[in-house]
């Protein structure tokens, strides 16, 4: 089935010499057992959320048609959407001022790969049936939320964070056995709330920056630290041998082990109700 495209608005007034166009693209949901979804977006505003309207996806895109062209391709259970430069690549000019809003089908098993550059990102993965997740950011300000538990389990969820201010909320709702965060320079805030359906490991490799772990009371937390010049505020935890453990580690019904490899910066554990 061909991807449907509806032109919502034509040319907008000239803004910083950009010739802006807005389009909406979508595809009807059929009998997809599992879908591999790849999203590429370079610069501008970016959002993702789930949808329950009989569509596999719906994408609204505002872009400079003299520099970029939309991408919407589906073949053999693989969906590629986003934008690419007319000269090749996804484009990373932060002044372009475009926007991509993407909605993905709830309940469809989905291996999701998100890559975005210099963007302001609001991503809510709640309601998606994720079987895999890879998310890569550039110099961005990104908030990732998992507002509802995933209805599928996954082995690994991976986040690669560049020079960014990055917040991830309700990571327990991912239903992942292992979560990996590879961060360069910036500020990380990871909320370990949500419904943990299994014990899990969180591996964090951090260069230069600050990390705040916000942990709900009642979740067992064990922290293994391998750091160079990194300060650690581990209030509410006790050190046993070479690890830090929450006071209720032994009795906790769900446990998360954090393996932290950090070079320079600060690490803080905050307990929340």
C-alpha cells in the first residue's frame, strides 16, 4: 500500500530565507506482526507519542523545502520516516526552525530506532509495545517519558546522548532487562519510577557532566561505581565492599543494579515518594 500524503499548508511567509512547507503523512494499520521503525531528524522541534486510530503511523512535518525532503517508506515490515537533506544526510542546522510530530500505533510489536540532532525533543513512549529501543541524540534538550507500561518485553534499551540536557522519566515502564546510557557532555536526569516487571540492570557510561538518579522509595538500588574525578552523593545508601546499596536492598520486591563508569562530574541519588 502506498504511503498517503496530504498537503495541509502550502508555502509560508519567508522566515530567515527559508521556504517552509507543512505536510502530513500516514499509513493504515494492517496485519503487522512486528515492525522495525527508524526515525531520522536533524534540527528543530521533535515529538513522538502513541496513537490508537487504526493507523500504523501519522507524521506531521514542517520543513524548508529548498534544503530538505520528507522520508516515508514502508516495505517488508520496515518503516523509515523523517527528513533528509537534498544534498544527503539528515541535516543538522539548528536555525532551520522545522518541526516533526510523529504518532505510532499502540499495541503493535515495534523495534524502534530514533536518531535526532540539534533538536528540542519531547518523546512519550507510553502505550507502545516495544521489543527494542535505540535512541541517539546530538546537541539537544530532550525529555523522554514512558507514561504507560510497555506491553512487550525487551532485552536491551539503549540511549546515546551527545552534548545534551537529557531527562528520562518512568524508565521502569520500558519493561527492559537492561538499559544502557552512553553520555558525552551534559546533564542527565534519570527517573527510575514506573512499573518494574522484572529486576533490571542500568549501565551508565558518562564523560563530563552531572547525573541525577531519582529513585522511588521501595525500589531496591545497588550502585557499582568506576569513576575518576567524580563526586558521589549517595544519601540513603550504605557502602558494602565496593558497592553502594539501598537500606532495603535485601527486602525489596524489585531491584535495579546500576553500573556507573564516569570520568568527570557529579552523581547524586535522590529518593522520591
